[in-house]
C-alpha cells in the first residue's frame, strides 16, 4: 500500500479548495488544464502533482514555485488545489449538495478572440444557480496579432514585452468582453486592477499554449479561495462525498468515482447511496486511486488504501452499485446512526430536485445522465425566456416504460409528448417504440442545443396547427352594404360594402345583424377597384361575393330574407376566438378585440 502524498496534509486545519473549469466549446478548457498540470511531467519532474480519480492535486509547494515571480508565497495556507479533470458542465453540475455547489471556486474560460459565447452564458447561469465564486481566464492572448511569447510568465511581465499595437488590440477586446459581462449583469475587471473583489469578478489574461498568465491564475485561485472561504475550507471530520461518475471497471464491477470533500473514509465502511430503485446499502470493498508511477488512465492499475482523507478524488468498489446515481451524496453509516434515517437522507437529493421543479400535469419528460445535469437542465427550462413545462423526470437511460408514459401526452398536448434526453443512452428498441407511439426523443449533451431542438419542433407543430386552424380563424368585421352597388341578390350575392370596423377576409362566414340573425354564407371573393384581394380593412369600400355555406342549400336572398339597410357581420364562434388568441394575437389590434367582444354579446358566446 502506497500513501497518497500531500493532500492529506491538513495540519493547519484547512483542506484543499476544489476547482472546476467551465466555458464554451474550444475556449481552451482542456488545454488550460493540461498547461496547469503538465509542467515538466515529461522530464519526470511533476513537482508533487498527483493524479487522482477524476481530479488532479496541485500541492501548495508546486504552486508556490510556479508563482515565485509574483512574490506572494507567504500567504498560501491551504494544502493545495484539487482541480476536477473533466472540464465543463457535467462535473461542475454534479458537485452539488441540495442545490448548492461543492466546487469551491471555478475558472470560467473565455476565448479572447470570440468573447462571450452561448455556453459561456450557460456556464454563468450554472455558477449563479450554485452560488459559486469564479475567476475569468481570458484565454488565447497569444493569438493577438504580433504577440511576443514569454513562456509561463506572469501576465504583467508578458504585457511589458508587447508592442503598442498588441496593447491596443488587447484593450479593445478586453473592453468588449467586460461590456458583454455587463450585459449579463456582472461587473468584471482585470484582476490586478480589481479593487472590489467579491463585487467585481476578476479577469486573468492567459495562454494555455505558451503559459502566460498561468502563474497569476493559480495564485489568484488559491488566494481568493483561502481569503473568502475559510469556513468552507476548514476540514471537517464528518464525511462528505459526492458521486461524480458510476462506472464499470474490469475486475471491480460497478464502481463509483467520488470526490471526498471532507472526512476520512475506510475500507469496510458501510455506505448508503441514492439509487434509481431506492437507497443502496453496501460495504466499501476497496478505496482506489491511480498508481502514481503510471501515466493517467492506464486500465486496472490502482493503488488500494485502507483509509483516505479529504480532499481527494477516489474510486470506490462495492457490491450493488449498478443503479447508483451520479450527482448525489454518499453517506457513511456510523455505529450510532439509524439506518432508516440515513437511507432517507440518501434519497433526499432526488426528492429535493423533484420538489423544486414543481412538475405540471402537462409537460415534457426530462431524462439526464446524472442528478446534477438533470437539475441544471430543469433550472434552464424554468428560466423566463425558455419556460418549458415538465411533467416527469428521470436519471439514466430512457426505458420503454418511460416512452409509454410519455405517449399519454399526445392526447393532451402533442408537442409535449417529448423526451428531452440529456447525455443519456437511448436503445434502438426504445427509439422504435417511440416512433410507433408518436413520441419524440430529442437527444443532446449541450443544454441550449437540446432546448433549441425542442423549440424548433414546437415551432414546427405550431405552423402545422396554424395551417389546420387557418380555415377556422374568423376575423371580426362589420360591413355596411351600399344600396347603389347591388350586383346580384342571390346565388351568389354580389354587392358593394363599406368596411365599418375590423377586417373582412375571403372565407369569412357572414351573418345579417338585422331584426334577426340570418346566416347568408361565406365570402368567396373580394374586389377592390376591380382587383381581387384577400382582405379589406376598416374604411375601405369593396365588392364582395357571398356564396352559400353548404353546397346544395338555397341561399338567403337580399330583399327577401334581409334588407340592404341591414348590417353584415362576421359570424364568430368560441373556437374562432380561441384560434385568434392562439395564432393571430400579433395581427389583431385592440380595436379588433373590442369588436370581438361586441360580436360575442351579439352571438351570445360565453
Ligand atoms: P475546450 O473545448 O474548451 O476544452 O478547448 P481545447 O482545450 O480543446 O482547445 C481548443 C483549441 O484551441 C485547440 O486547438 C487548442 O490547441 C486551442 N487553444 C487552447 N488554448 C489556446 C491558447 O491559449 N492559445 C492558442 N493559440 N490556442 C489555444
């Protein structure tokens, strides 16, 4: 058994802050992590950097060495920094405890050439939702035209080497990014000019390729974390661990990758975790970390530990973990603990998310790979501009029974007979069933893409529905026949009218509002100055042709069944009003709605 060095050193009572990297695709998250991690690994000089499960540990000595030029070493008290290895939403979203974040500090990477991008904004809302502190890495400064490379230099030193043109371009791009953050309601400033950290978020210019600004980023991360989160970083004996991944590993069966945030874990400990089919009670068979001498991710090469102390990224092997849910807390059952109580506590995570969304009876089904991403997705669906109602949720693969359940929605609201599947497996058999039952399964691993897909299909359904409804959409109008322009009294009636109010359209059913209400048929055509038109508006004089509504039925006659003095109105109905409200709101004026009200009274519509 080999000891895991450094991160267990919590002599001053603080644990290592846990750090995640977020940002848009291609902003340089992976490269940035590599750049922080890979100093001289090739030359066998990793400087105490330890590969853990799903995380890399940077001992404070390493950080001190790399930030020497910034002359701040005396102020570092934490044992080091634990950086989560999978950049992006998923792991950040999973580092959660009842909705708040267990990631202590995040790096939000922004490409200086592109500024804020959709996933930057999505990351921002995630950070906000979890209440997590973050530092902006304004990455790819080496791409500024004419940049002189200063490998791994502090940013101010590197800036001093640059030409006036580089300074001008840098200034312009920086200002743009600051303005974009402002649009998102956030104040940001270059970190060395930032006098109000906490109120104003700091920006560190970096290059993940040539290393400029990396010392500044590391130092700021540690300093900021230990300055503002002493309480959060104070080591606690109570075990706190979060499942980041559930994985099958050869020779170990289903294992859980856990970030141990606090406490000591021992082989043989009884643990309870939240499972898809209820709480899972099991014993820890093995606590594993990667072998320090081996390169990352070599299969099957693990170090076993009798016990391990936070903060650490570890793998736990135990029986019965198949249905464990990533993004939930792991609970250790102490000798005095009540099992039922701990089981309840383990399932609390799932219930918490369920309760917060407030499912509605009509809405989509949301399925995600982990509880963290499910929560993030649900939160996004709730935001004002998005507003997608959710009827049901699930974690893990989409099953046939889910599809069957969703198919019920077809009767109620067709567009909601949809599964939004975030980063989950959908087997062909399930897909086939969905197709057969008319259920749509939309898949994606970027939240806003998934929601855009959904909006696209609902938009499309709306168009279909609009077309189907178009015949039944009756616009309100009042028409006054002009006595000298009666061209034909019946079959069809052709006469000149003045549009007194509203809009008359081809297809509108016309009713005489005389002593009695008499239906005379539908408008077959309209002519304005002898030219055919589809509609005429208030104030216009046009000729209309009215044909019988039903083929074969004798039409009512002008001069017998109604008089030229009688007013003509469109015969609206409850359904036509609903269609106007649903599909034509924007083309109706308030005057039009007033007329609808008057006609409602006339036709006694409730
Ligand atoms: P991720 O999707 O955010 O993880 O982005 P990657 O780290 O994979 O980087 C995307 C691309 O940008 C790759 O081609 C990188 O080589 C490049 N890149 C990342 N950081 C920098 C940087 O600081 N400077 C330059 N010039 N290219 C970078």
